[in-house]
C-alpha cells in the first residue's frame, strides 16, 4: 500500500491537512462566538441600557406617564440593537419596544441592590441576552429600571453561516 510515492504523499501530507483544516475552522468559530460575538452583544446591550437610563433620569414624565414612556420606547427603537423596556421598581412593564409585550406583564427582576446609576447587570436568560440597569433621579431616588433584550438565536444563525462558509468554501 505504501509502495508508491503517490500513496506515501497522500498519507503523510494531504490526509492530515484534510483532517486539521476543518478542526481548526470549528475551533475558530467557537472562539469567535465565545470570545468576540457574545461579549460584544452584552457590551452593546449594557451601553444602550446606560444610555437609556441617562436619557430618562432627568425626565420623570417617562416614569409617571405610560403614554410618554411608550412614545420614547417607540422613538428610540429603530436606533437600538436590542429591545428596550421601561419597568417599575416592582417589575411591572411601563413601556416596551417589543410589540408582543402586554401592559399587564410582570418581569422577574434580578437583585439590583448595590447597583448605582450607570451600572448594568448583564444576564443570559435562555435564548435571549438581557441587561438591567436601575435609573436614579438627580436626588438619588430610584425611578425605575431599564431592561434591554436581544435574541441570541440571531447570533447563532450568524455563527452557523460562518461555519458553513469555513467548511464549504
């Protein structure tokens, strides 16, 4: 079997390369997903949650009037990567850019004690990424909570497309 030079070349050079290249591609995709894409998503959510908290902390009307809060959520929605929700301190939904959310919906809030203005708590809740930040007025009183969400399924779709390109190109 190894008598011809061609067979020796195949088994010593080409076959190992054909095995190593797909394994390296899979490792690259995994590293891109866990070290680049997911942290970038959480960083963007945190940034947008902080921005929304800063926008609403000097305007108490957004925390007192459901119509004003919904107008804000609808107005900023096209410019954000995720969906924004304004929540009361007990987790009731004031407004959301998510059209499927109902006014009577109650969100299970994480423990935000110890979080000050501008600090964000990122979470993974099943197939979606979430970021929560408390909003304080200028006197230091808590007004409400900003929640940013995005589906991680879309990230998985992008990773699968990347895997497809690496394997078949």
